[in-house]
C-alpha cells in the first residue's frame, strides 16, 4: 500500500475518527503478534492500519509502527518514519528495549554498526540511572567452606519449549558438581513439562516479581557468584534486573546477539568464530569457548523427522534456494542479493517458509525486488507456515542466510535436515552467528566476506550438484561428529570457562 493510498483513506471511512491513535497502534501491535492460522492476514490488517495512521503517529508510536511495517515488507513506509539513528533514538528511550533488535537489518556501513552500539549504550544508561536512584539492599557475602559449589544464576523467561531453552538444555542435562544452578524465571505463563524439567535440575527455581528492583533483591539474597542473562531486551525478559548488579559477576549469553549496553555486564560468552575481530564493537569483555558457543541438544534435534532421502535437485532438475529466517532480518538490499543469486542459476526457485508469507504486502515486496533482478514471480514459492517447518527442508537444496543479522536456530535446523547454508560474515557479533555454526561443522567455506562473494559462493554451490547430494546424505552425521553436535563436551567446556572466570583466569 502506498502513502498516497493511506492519505486518501485518511479522508474517508478508513480514518481514525475520534479514536485514540495510541490505542489504535496498540491494537495493531496486538493483531500483528497473533500466531494462529490467520497470522498472515492479521499482519496485513495490522500493517494497513498503521499506514492509515502514519500522519498522526507520535514519536512514541513510531518504533512499534516501523517494526510492523518492516515485517510486512513495507520497507519504504517504515523508512519514512525515520532512519536508523532516528528510529533508534526512539527505541533506546522505550521501556523494554524490544524495538532495538528490528533495527539490525538496517545496518549497512561501519558507521551504522557503531551507531547501533551507541543506541544500546544509551538504552543501558537509562536502566543504570534508574537502578542508581533506588539501589538494592545487599546482604553481606557469606563465608563458604573450601570446595563448596559456586552459585550460578540463570536469568531467563525462555527455559521452556523455546529456542533458548533448547540451547541451554545441555547445561542442565550435564550438570557440573562445581556449580549449583539458581534459575530466575520471568515467564508469566503456566508451568509446562519443559519448564518443570529445568526446575527439577536446578538447586532453586524462582519466579521473579514484576518490579526489577524487587527481583534484583531476591537474586542478591541468594548470594550468587555469577549471574548469566539469556535474553537481553527480547520479549518477556528482564535485562533491567542486571542494572542493579545482583551478583558480583554478570554475563550475557545466547539470547541476544549484541552487547546489551550495560556497564553492569562484565562478560559475553562467544567462541573464536563468533568473537568480533574488533574490540570496539563490543562493550563486555569476551569469555571465549574453545570451539563452539552453543551445542545442538538431542532434546530439540531428534531423529524424526528424518532427512529426505534425496536432494530436491536430483528429482526436480533445478536448484531450490530458500529461507526460514524471521522477516525482521530482511531488507531491500537482502532481497535484491537473493534475487541476483536466483537469476544467475538458470531454472532455480526460491522458497520462503514464513507465516508472514500469508500477507499480500510481504509477497509483493519479494515479487517486486526479484522482478527488478529479472526473476519472474513464478519462480517464488511462498509457504505461510509457523512451527513444524523441518519437513519442508526436504524441498530445499540450499538455504540462503539473512544479513547483516544472520540466522541461528534456523541455520542449525537447515543443517540438521541436510540443507547447507550460505552466509555473509561481518565484523559485529550479530553478523557472525552462522559463521560460527558453519565453522563448527566443517563448512566454513560457505561463509563469505562480501556481498559479491556471498552471491558467488551460493551460485558455485548450486552448480555443484554432486556436493548438494552428498551434503544431503552426510550433513546430519557431520553435525554429530563436530563440536556443534556434542552437547556433553560443550557443557564441560562451558563450566570450565566459568570456573576459570571466577578464578580470574579467563582468557
């Protein structure tokens, strides 16, 4: 939908007519968040409502509006609300910080990377100023007998059936006698079997009160040695608790691919591939795992569904590229790059596995950008699906990663289902997640350093049908033979790293 169309609607029955703009934006946000059979249609309706409201939006409404428009493929309309710095400044003033993550897709230059880091620091300073105004009461540190286990706190809303829970699973499945685990959950939903599994393996599992200061005092009362945050400013998590420094050492890991912006966070856990080569692109001091910063747990990556016995190219006669990444990671620049790859491989197709594909504006964005590179709409295959997507990898030969914010669990899932992923590597942490994953399964050659090389690597792989067929046959076994597929070894290395950090010997 164009802005001109929106302006016309403002003069007709589509206008807000006495309705509170803030309430209308809130309703659009609610509609866009619904995950049901009508998810695509709901997103389309939400985006159209935001377009109608564009002339009346306040600054406070713009981060929400931009996020909805971007996800629906209305990139020009979203950009019209402000550039990275402008929308970012508004997002940094928001209460929970959830609007920072959608800004990653707008990063194109080194100045943008530094701007994003600055925005996170601004947001973190707000949290720290609030904490400094109401400091918590800290109990005195207890003297413990020599050899008593260290107390390790885990702060997360996602220790349940969630991707964060999947990757945290090895730490609970392979407990280390040197540590006791104290879990602090901010998940407000009902307890589930998965949550109960985590709770049963922890020394303590505590539900946090809604106030950050009270939550920090509850954590401080447990006299932790270290607190690890798994969520950052993502939905349902409580990074504001960290601003009170409820533990003497605080660490970020897993759930947020960027420095959180809090001086109260001492470290971030990375690996040699994930670690940014330029220290100025991080705030925290890295703790570096010897091989991989995550591992694929059997709890999530199981034998079923089985890998499709044959690569699609073997039966179709053409290569099928595709993506299952979240559209907040997409951009016009990315779509045009994908389109150039498809255009360079005669007869190839591109599959999009996302519930947003049910939104007309989302499909139109793909069709328009691919057409600009000479790819007809008939070569695009939209699958509006959420959830059980692994079976559809049986119809995909090569996954094309998003950039600059790369995939994580989507890259792992693709590899598990026998589908190689081509990724673009950049200097910032969020540009290196898939590079770490590929390097830890022996496929670092599928990681490129420039957009041009990314496209070249993808086209070259598409031309090597024998390798596509072989990877389909061998990738799952390859994952299990490499660090990414060895959760027990990962857990041991993880606990060794924390023990060294607490002893002041971390690298």
